[in-house]
C-alpha cells in the first residue's frame, strides 16, 4: 500500500495490470518444494504469530493490545494510548460481523477475512476486515465508532488510498484546524475535531475529489506543511513519506529504521523491538539467532547493542521482499525458519544458496535504494521533533527518544553499514556488494 505506486498508476489512468501466459513455471525440485509446503500446512499454527493471523481478527486484533501497552501512536503522535480502542478493535468487529478466512493463492494462512454481512451497511464484503495499518490510522483520529471505521476502510480500498498516509494526513489536518491554521472556509464548512467520525468521512471526500484544501492534502503532509504556515511541526513524515503508527519512542530500533530507511518510514523496515525484548517469546530469539542476535534488549533503548541488532536484522525483510517471501510466513518470528527459506530458494531455482547469500541480497537491495535516493537528493535521515518530546498519556507517558543518543545511533549505523558520515555508501561497501558501477 505504500511507496506511491498506486499514485503513479492513477496519474496514468491505469487501474490494474493483468499478466497472462501459457507456459509452465519450471521448478528445480518440485518434490522438495511440495514437502516444505505440506510441512507449513500441517504445522504453521504451532507458531503463535501465525496463529494470531489465522484467528478471526487477524492483525486487526492487535489494536487494543498494542494501545494498552502504549505501542500505537494516536492523536497525531501526541499519545500512544487511546482508552476507547476496543470499540474498533478487530475482535470487536468480528464479534458483530462473522468473518471467513480468505487465503492468498496456494497459501493456507488465512490472514485476510471476508465479511459478507458488511453488505447490510452498504459496504463491500470483498474488502474484508480492516487491516491493522489502516485501522491504526483511524484510531489515530480517536474515532471509536465501528461503522465509521468500516466506512473509512471501504473508501481506502475502493479508491486505492494508502491507509497509513491517509490517517496521518487527517491527523495533521485536525491538528491544523484545532490550532487555527486551517479554518471552515478552507474545509468547505466542515468542522474538524478529534473523534468526529462523520466529519472525517466528509473531509476524506474533499481529498478524493481534490476540492478546496483537499487538493493540497492529497499531496501529503510534507507538501501541505510547506504551504500552511506554522504547521511543519504537525507534519509527521520522513523523506516525504508519512510515518506509520507503530510508536517509535517505545520501539526505538524501529524509530532508527524510520529515519535511515532510504525509501522513507514503513513498518517492515525491521522486525520490531518488542519481538526481542525481555517479554518476547523465546521462540523468536531462537529464530533470529542465525543472524547472530542472541541478546534480549529493552524496546525503549537505543544503545550501541540495539544499533547492532538493527543492522543485523534489517536485511531480513529486505531479502524477503527480493524473494517475494511473505513476512507473515517467514522468520524472524513467523513459522518458516531461515533454513527453510534457503531450502525453498534452492528448491525453486536449483541454485546452491545459503543464508549468507540471501542476507547479502537484502543488504544489496538496501544499498541500491540508498544510491537511488542520493541521486534524487533524498538525504534526510532524521525524525520529526515530536519524537524527541515525551508521550503525553498512557502506560508509556513521559517516554521519548534522546536526541543526542539518536544522532549517535545514526552515525554508528552508518559505520556498520559501510557508509560515510553523510550516509553515503563507501567504495569499499559497494565493492563488497558488487555495485561499484554506481560509485560516484
């Protein structure tokens, strides 16, 4: 949903791409691949994370639990807890609307849920249960009306919106309105306030129709803050991409990832701190150990050891993206271990592969993104000032990122990554990754 691909397609009036062929897809070792698939089918529910995904609420069922732990940003990142989160939590929705599991092709994970009875609300059952990232954007607005939440999800899916960016843009707009930087004359008479779901739905229509201030907000918070004087501190983005609602002050490795990610902040830049802290399942520590991560660390820390953990774990999701491997099926915390990933790659391709090679593919991909970003002048590896200020409510009230510690962590990461003080890959790193043709 992120990165602007949908916006590019939309600018070309392109709704979808359909690829059709008649040839066979050659698999080097079909028997091995089938055996691994059958192993997944028989045992994947033994994994607690996969079991949660398969359950009736899928990842939407994490909302209340994360809010109760102070792990989910709200009120445009002033808060990390909303005491009415339960009203729109996935479990609450599925208690009212009975879901059925929908599988991706050749998978039995059941992460998506179809809800036929949404037709009774005039909504499409095909869009299914709200996905956590978009649900968090609705929660960010302090909306506690389930039907409003489902209506916003319907708009997100029907119009191909980035639910994370939308929730962020709307939070920015409400804060601007509450501080007198945006007025009724700008909003076509709509009064914006926290928790007012009906007004929010009406305001989304302004963005969809590019009417009034909606035309400006359709470009995102960075461009809007450049036009609306005095609003830059309300614009929660890195490199122009709106920040996800997984709270970086309580998951500080994730916060570092938001900052140094070459393509901007996204929630899968790295596996989250809470999967490797002192409350995490031992299974997760066992699964990540092949990356030489053995030590549990507090989620709120940004120590040198945490930077090391980030550097070692970061290529994990990157290599999954390169291999088209689903993050809901593979390590560092889901069912398939890294040894399975290597076996699947070898069985599909016939290559004699290894975890070392796959990690290097992930690292190479990160550096290629970085080289592209540098070429385009995208160089700001920082966070909004708000994250260096205390959380205002909930169980993590008072928690913040120490700015000096953060800046030190960025520089330490650069050194580990083989980048110079400006965050540019060195010749030595590009030589190691086979990318010297792009050295400048």
